[in-house]
C-alpha cells in the first residue's frame, strides 16, 4: 500500500519514529540501527515502508534502504518469524551478510543474530533457498555476464546474494562488470555492487 513515506521527522523513540506529512503523524517501526541513522528531528527524511495487516493490528515498518526492506520481507516469509523479530535482526546483520549466509548455508553466522537458534537458522536457510532460482537457471541467466567477466567462485556467490536481495539480471549485469573482483572478498563485492545499485 505504501512504497515509501517522505516528510518531517518529528519523533525518534527506541523502536519507532514519527514522520509528519501535512499535519498527520505516521508512526513507523524501525530497527535501532536504522533509527540511529535515519536523520535528526526536524529534518525531511524518506523511508521505504512495509504495511503489515493482521486480524487486530495494522502497522508500518520502515527501512533506510531497499536492501533492508527486502531482507525484512524475506525474513517474515519464514514460518515462525514475525515482523518484530525481523526488525530486531536488522540491527544485528547487514542485508549483504544475511544474503551471503543464506546462499552459502552459513548457519554459524545466522545463530549469532539475537533470538536465532540453530533450528530457526536452519529453517531460514531451507525456506529462503527455495526462493532462489536453481543453479541451472542462474547459470542460464548469467550467460551474458560470463562472457563479459571471468567468472570465479567469489563473483558467483556475490551474484547469487544480489539475486536474493531482489535485483534483476539486467541490474546486476550493469554493476558487476564495473567491479574488479580479484582482490576483493565476496562481501566487499556485494558492498560495491550495492553502492552502484543505490546510485
């Protein structure tokens, strides 16, 4: 319903902010990390939003970047993980690290997130990997990228992580060829790609 909200920041609390738009205050729940970085009281800010409706509640959740929003949506799609838990996780792991942990089955990284035990981490990997295209499909979609750059394991993992975050083949094509991956870690490749994608 709401893609984003732009207005004057009126309130910053522990787990939510209030944005004023023409005299109407929108209460938006955010992670502690996002609240710390969203801006100062009185400033005009823009936050990406997810509008969640349940039987007895309607709530707005806010995110500074589309990557955070995508991570939130992935998390709440996992059985047993609610919106409040997903918001808390956003303060503990970056979207790029989260995507990499999922596609590489890195349970040890996921269990470091507060509130995530071994069983939940395994469920996250199992359920979210089902949302990723099969290796054969990814290989076919990346055929043009392979012709442009020398494909190696690091680049493959980075491309898969970017796909988890919701970027299209066309978007990834444009940024991956700009990055010299030889001296970078997988996470550094993802970070650089996200910088380009956010331009």
